[in-house]
C-alpha cells in the first residue's frame, strides 16, 4: 500500500495530482517529492474532495486526520487543509 505503483511515464501523464508530485499505491496517494512545507516523500494517504484528509508519514511516525464540511472547489485543497497540514508539521520538534 505505501509504495508507488505507477511508472514515471504514468506519473507524468495520469498522476492523481496535476503537478505529478503524487503517485499511486494500492488505494492511496503516495508523495513522490515535496511540494510544500508538509508531507515529505514517502507519506501516503488520501484527500477526499468532500472534506476529509488522512495521511501517514512513516519518517515522522505521524498519522493525521482532518474532517471538515468544506468541499473542494478546485484541484487545489481549501485553505483549511493547507493550514492544518502546515501546522502539524510546524509543531514537530526536530
């Protein structure tokens, strides 16, 4: 489940994310490269367009769940999603 099953060609043309930063495991998205302050490569989970987000980051021994009533209106997550994940990673002590 936590390993990308797509070839580089598939990631470039049919990735679950428009910019190709997410691969596809068995039912979950896999972060292939860092695209922001949160979710480093190897993190896997799922963002639901109807307001949910779940991710597991093995490198930080972290699991996060966000449940909202904010439906996505574009391919980019709502501000509340970005704020949640940025805050989670900012709170980690290095």
